[in-house]
C-alpha cells in the first residue's frame, strides 16, 4: 500500500506526514486519502514525491528496490543553475532562437524546456557523483 511506504519515508527523515505534504506543496488531507482509500497518488504528484524523498517513481510504485542516489549540495545546485542559465541564453541568442516548426515558442513551452533541462542536469550530476564517489565515502551520504 502506497501510504505505508510514504509513512516509512517520512519516518526515515524524522518528519511528519502532514509536514512532508506541505513542503511538497500538497494538501495535508491527500495523505489521509491514500491511507483510507488505499489509492496511489496521481501521475502529476508522484514525481514531486520522488524528488522530495530522493527516490525513483518506480520505487514509490513498488516496481524497484530503493537505490539511494547522492544528494546534491548547495554548490551543485549553484553549478546546475549557472549551466542552465548559460544553456538557455545560448539557445535564445542563436540566429533562429527557440522555434518550433517555424513559430517562436511561447513562454509556457520555454518554461517546460527549462524544467526538462534542469532535471537532466540534476540527474547527470547525481549519476556522476554516484559513479565517481569512492566506495569508502558512499556510506556517509
């Protein structure tokens, strides 16, 4: 049952279920719904929960074992933000700019591209940390 896993993840972080929901931008009553109706979260909510707890969506749905990925430091976040700004400015300053089938992209589409690029940069950084962190330091993360 999803709620049991959600509760366990909250307990592992020493945080209440309602506080975790609030920090993710969800209503506190959503957890009660998962508990009482034994349902899973919607497809829109699952990625928020996965990111918050640093697990995969597949893990939340019970399809894979928990694989702990390294957490990003404040420096990592700054580096990612800097690379994101550079990439977006390069895209916008190119001769043709951001276009789709000859039409300029609207602001919503640009925002989706930025979110996708940020997620890719974050995943790349986490995978690199996982791959290149010496084994003697992996237990400390």
